[in-house]
C-alpha cells in the first residue's frame, strides 16, 4: 500500500491533472500500482535553436565529491551520489527514484531520513509502475529525483527531463548517473557532458556538478559484446593505464587539475551529475 505522502502527490499520467480519486475525469484508472499512461494527451516540446553547452561546462564543478556517506550500500553503489547531494537532502525530504529497478536505493534513502518512492516501467519491485515520460506526480510536489543509469534507456530524454522539472519543487535537485561510453545495453541515447548540459538546459535544470563514474575501457571489457579473449585484453590495457599515469602525455603538457578532471570526464563510461530546479 502506498504511503499517505505518495497518495497526496499523485497526478494523472495522461492529462497531468491532480489525481484526487482512484479515477481521473479524463478516463485514466490505475490498475493496482500500475500508473503507466493509458490514453496520454499529446506533449509539445519547445526547444530553442543553438546551445551553450560547451561554454557552460566551464562553470560546472567537475571534481569528484568527497565520499562522506556512511550508511548501507546499495547493490548499485550510490555513496558518491548521496555524498554530493546530502546538503540538499534534509531529513523528511521526498525522494523519487526514477527507474528504480530493484529498489536498491531505498536503504540509503532511509538511512538519510528521506521519504522514498520508487517508480519503474517494468520492475515488479517498484512502488509504482510508471513511465518517465509521463511521471504520475503533481506539479512542484517533490524535493528530489534520483535516476541511476536511466536516461540512456529513454527514447526521449528531453521530454523526461521536462517531466522531472515539472514535478520538482523550486530549489529541488535531480541527481544520478547516465551512460556515456558504455556499450549498447537496451539503450537509446548515451550522454556526453555536453549532452547532459544540453538536455538539462532545455528543461530549465541548472547543472551544478559532473564527475566520472568509471572508465570506458573497463566498461568495454565487462559489458562489451566481444569474445572473452578480447575483453581480457581490453581489461589488461585498462589496468596498465591506471598503473602508469606517469606515461600520460597530459602530465608533460602540464595540464591544470581541472583540465585533467575534464579529460577524465570525457573518457568516462558513465557520468554522475547533480542539477537543480532554480527557485
């Protein structure tokens, strides 16, 4: 059974109006915990031509956050994410885990005293079955949204980002990870740092921080569709590079710490991010 705070914030995924009873005037009727769209109204996206994403990256923090999280670890480790977002997650804040999968982020959320709800399109362990392109919550109803390796699986990340902006309260945060250099894994759009900035900016989400999760070579060796022997070679190259940073040309070019961090960001298999909906 859904907690009262969740029921009080539910909205219709078809027409986006508040859902004050089991059925909506538009005809939407959930089946158990299934809040996926049934007859969704058309959505219109308005995006300005041009982008300032390459320039905007210069104003975004790219440092890896100090890992201050001291609670239980999720199956998909989110300790850095919760460390980076902790100051923006006061006890009692409402957290939506978008694309929650196995619902493994519930334990870290509980450790931080957050009210947690997980939605997923197909997972039977989710609190609600829902579509990230039509989030079944009211406008300005949530303090934070977490998405762990979700955006690459969405056929329209621009629409999903707009939905995230819609359900967040002013000052609310959006944090998580998105694939960049990982191989295909039932995914549509992998995001570079510029891509993250462009998608978020189009949804009026201000990116505060970007940092690498892990390296692309390691992703290719563990997720890539290569024969085992080739994957072992790729992993060997990855470990050699990690063990011999002094061979990297950037050392001799005397790059600044930020330039090295940006270079690592561009080589990452997955990017971590924190963004906010401005007041």
